[in-house]
């Protein structure tokens, strides 16, 4: 399902053009991006501008986040929100479902979940202490709100996210928060995933696009980039160009290295 069909940029005000992110070469040259597949990848070297465009798109969409901050209030996104105001989005079907997830937000969210669980458990201990000598009914009633929140967390995520491996926790969080018919913006999800887990992630993507979801993903991973029939947009030399999988430097360099690592390592 293609919810978002394209984004175009309105002309910038002269007063904005001298500041970040308007000085980023990819932003200066960007005019339009057309989305042609339920899965679109942004790929490019560090500093190529793919995360800048992804973050601005998340702000323009007003996507919810997996983390403690909203795209509307996150201080790190303040300059990006200025750019997002120039984005004009074309939809086939506007959706409010989905979320925006950066790798660093995931790790922060898992930590926040652990801290919330510990606080709820401590509140239950406090009730047991404060209600000594009173009826069990009164104590259970006082604990019910905390117990209910703990139960909801367990039902949604299983055991505490912080006790999983990073890869398990990411996939558990991703699948627990998934809603059919959404637009999902993911920035470098491979940061938490081993090669095996990346294959699991690809399988999850396939199932989710069958449920009318659309994904836009910034990644360096040759494994994730191999998703069948995905649109691949390469950010390079200040331009965005649609390319084939086998044309990607990420893919060819990885393939050459794995074929003959000694040829690369002997130069170190």
C-alpha cells in the first residue's frame, strides 16, 4: 500500500537558506521524491543527508515516535522542523498510523521501559508496607493501578525489553507497536540487529506490507537492502538517484571484502 506518494519542496525563504539544514547539499538540490514501492530505502555515506531528509519527513508527517520525545518537541529536531515546513506531501490515502524510529531512540525507550517497570514494582512494595494491618481487599485495591500497568507491559512486550538481547528487544518492540495500514519511518534499524536478526526483520517487513503498510528506511545494511522489489534511493554527491541493488557501493564493497578480506586488510 502506498500511502505517501511523493514529497516536493516549496521555495525556501532567503532568511532560512544560510542555516542548517538548508546548507546540506542534498537539501539544496532536493526538489521531489516519488515513492513507487511499499518499501523505500535511503542509502548513502555518513553525512550524505539521508537522516536529515528522514527526520524532516517524520516532522512533516507528524509521525509519533518510539521514545520519550515527540517530533513536535524534541529539541534536537528544532532546525529540522523548519525544513519540514517546506515539505509538500502527496497522499493516496492519508494515514495517522505508524511511527518514526531512530536507533538511538530504541535504546532509550528500552531503558525507559525498565525504569518504569522498576518504579511500578516499588510502588507495589510501598503499598504492602503502608497497608500493613489493613484488609487484603484495601491493599489489593490500592495496588490495582500499578499491577494493571505492569500486566499491560507484560502482555505487550513479554518479559522486560531490557532483559532481551538488543536484536530480540528491537524486533519485539517493532512487532508490538505495529498497526496495519501505517507509515513507518526507520533510521538505521540494523544498529540493533545481527545478520540473522536482519533476515528476521526482512521477513517481518514482508508480512507487514501485506497488511497495507508502507516503510521508508534509511540503512547501510546490504542484507536489509536486498528486500525484494524495494525502491532504493541513493544519496550521493548532493543528489538523490534511484539505483539497483547491484549498483550500490555498499553491496559491492561488502561482496568484494567477503570474497577476499586479506586483499583489504593487508593495507592496514
